[in-house]
């Protein structure tokens, strides 16, 4: 939802954290892409959800979004959440749309001490800009996720209609963005320490 639904979110995150909170690989994203909410609204909502999650899960990472579809990262940098230590703030980009200004804004947030996680991104067939973003994230040690693992008819989806739902995809099941994503993941995760 792009709207705050506090009661529903509290119920969901309580049940989810109770069921999965013991697993160390669970990451909670409490509000994906706030759009027109203010940072004050998002912050207050997030603090309430953090309290609910922490009743069942004291230590897994919680991701916090920012206004304007996770691009106003400068707002939490000026006024971060302080009720919990194990949180990160999300930034989203689409390489064909979001250029250097968003990287610069995020760099300023990082300089202020804000931990960043790119929980949604894509090349959108602008592979030069995508590589610039990948290089930027790798240089800063920022974890990133690609949107989306689906066969929707959009440039951001990585699968063709031939892809089976159980995985084990062949190259011919991947769109160009899927092939590049696989190449990035293999390259950046196979480096020697």
C-alpha cells in the first residue's frame, strides 16, 4: 500500500515477526515507497511498527522508506529514527529515470551516518546508467535488490513468459535485464576477499 494503514500493519508485522523472527535472514521492510506522506508521518508510523516487531524479534534488520518513492533520503538523514539501532533506510532507483542527483543525495545521507539499503532498482534498458549505479553501490558497500522477478510485460521484469515458477531458469528464459542481473550477481559475489 502507498498509504499508511497502521492498524493493519501492526497486525501483519506482529504475526509475521512472531512466526519468522527467530530466522536470522529475515529483513523487514515496513513501508515500501511512501509517495506523498511527509517524513514526519512515515517516521511516526515506522516507530510504531518497529515497537511491534521488536516484541517478537529483537535484532533482525528493519528497513525504513522515505517520501517520494524512497528518493527523499535526505529527510531521514536530517531527522533519523532513534528508538532502535538495527535499522536501515531504503533508496530506490530506476537507471533510466534517476540520474546522478539521487546518488549525490544518497551520498550526503551516508555522510551523515545513515545506513542505506537499495531495496528496489532496475536498469530499464539504460545499461550505461545502470552500470554507474552498480559501480556506485559496490564502491560504498551498499546492498541492493533488483525489481522484479516476474514475467510482466515491463522493462523492469527479468523473466520471459517461458520461465517456470519453480526457478532453474535457462538463459532463454531471461530478458536482457535478467541476464545482466545474473551477471552482476555472479561477478560481485564471486570476488576473493
